[in-house]
């Protein structure tokens, strides 16, 4: 069973995907990390994230980079959003994601284009979303907890910028797959969002 979990930044899709993977004993791939690794690598190489050639060269990052704590930083997320608009970068990362998705026994993947491009054949497709204000609040609390000095207004404007870029790029833009179920987590806490996601999986999973 392939389970696709898509949605915008800070929607809670990662939390939902990890919980579903644990519940069904499936391997999980956070595909955003791949784009974050490319973004981090292009900066480390002194390249330009807006140059397709520079970003493509950074696709050859070392695998152990995926565990680097800086990949989780907001600055790396912004770089990831910039390198992810290049079609050559998306193409270069396709096989790795597709192979993960089609491994025997199934898998859970979260990202932006899992239900539309990477695994249009997924048995279950979830699109996790929340209002930009709710997402900004969550990210703000998380960053404050980590001792990062940032304002709510800065986070909200960064989220809006990233949403705009992710939704409007020409290649594999963030969009809801026709056959995806939308899970709006604006008014839900973490446990409620996970419970709602599992209820959707139960409804759709083949038996
Ligand atoms: O989910 P995230 O915040 O870690 O993703 C970082 C960026 O990577 C996001 O702004 C767009 C890009 N991305 C993508 O284009 N396609 C994916 N499947 C996952 C992430």
C-alpha cells in the first residue's frame, strides 16, 4: 500500500505521515529533506540556488547529509523551495522517490507532489492543510522553543512566500490530487489530526 501525504509548509503533514507509518509498520520518506539537502549543498558549494545548473550539481549530495540538523532550519527550507522549481532537479530526484514508493510491502511518502507525480497510483492520498495563520503560529512556537529569535510576522511572510513559490512553479506545483482527501488541521491538535488521518486511511486502504 502506498500512502501519499502532501501539503504546504508547516501543515502538519510530516507529523501525520510519521504517525501513519508507525501505525501501519511502513517505511516513511520525508521527500522535503531531499530538496533541503540540495538547497544546503548548493549554498555549501557557493552556488546560486536560482541557477538550474548549480542546483543540479548539488543533487549529488552525500547521503549522510540527510541527518544534518541544519537541514531543518528555516533558511534551508527557503533554499529548498528555490531549488525545487528547477525541472532538472525534480527529474534527478524522481527515481529515488519512485523506488522508495514502490518497494514491496508499501511505503508512506510526504511532500508536495507525491499524489500527483511521484505516486499517482497511491492507494491512499491525503492533502494536509491549515490556514497560514495557524501554520505560522505552530512554526513560531516551535522556533521559540528552540531558542530562535524570530517574529510571528517574519514567519508568516516567509510562509506566504514559500506557498506562492510552491503553488505557482510550472513543474509539479503544490496542488491537491483529484482523488486526494483534504485534511484541514487548522482547528485540530496533533493527536486529533493523526486520528483524522488514520480514519481516512482506514476508509481507503485495500483489505
Ligand atoms: O516539506 P519541506 O518544508 O521540508 O519542503 C521544503 C521545500 O522543498 C518546499 O518548499 C518545496 C520543496 N519540495 C518539493 O518541491 N517537492 C516535494 N515533494 C517536497 C518538497
